[in-house]
C-alpha cells in the first residue's frame, strides 16, 4: 500500500491516534473527581458517577448506591457547566478521533493527505493544545 505521508507524518498519525484514544477513554471514565461522602469513596465525571447518595423513602434517610452509572437524563447532570462540558468534550473527542483516523488512513492510501493539509492539521492540533493548556493554568 502506498502512503501519502512522510516518516514524520506517520509518527504524527500514530501519536494523534494514541492521544485520541486516551482522550476518549478519559471522557467515558467517571474518575474526573475523586472524594468521599458518607464514609464511602465516590467519583464522577461529566456524565457518569460511581457511589452516589440517594434518598431512601422507606428508611427516611440518605443511603449510598455503590455502583457506577450514567445520569438518568441530560438534565440530571448536576449543573449547566457540567452539561456544557459534556457536550464540548464529547464533540472534541469525536473530532479528534475523526482527524486521527483520517491521518491513519493517510498511511495506507496515497494522495489522501497532501503536505499542506498535513501541516495545517498539525498546526491546528498544536494551537488547540496550547489554547487548552493556557486555560487550565488560568491564562
């Protein structure tokens, strides 16, 4: 099979795929925030949670459900900020995976990715990483 990528392009494609896979796994795992509540270990992410409190009406008290699961609905996500984060992070992971899979296809199909398109895509990834790192550090 012919490739439309240089050696640097092939390395970029595989690293992009690894980063996309890590981002998607991180998005779907409920371990963004860890802590404890009612003497139990709890964790949650943007749309999943583990070990969460519920009100038991028969006992008239709050009990911990010790299992992982999604929120019952989009509106059940605790705040508007977390809902926005869920949508934006999900879209970002989807786009990252699309770019990474396209780059991997460029390893096998000739003339799929031109040198200019590869450089622009790499530059966009670099700038996107710099922008998201700067926001996380309060810049």
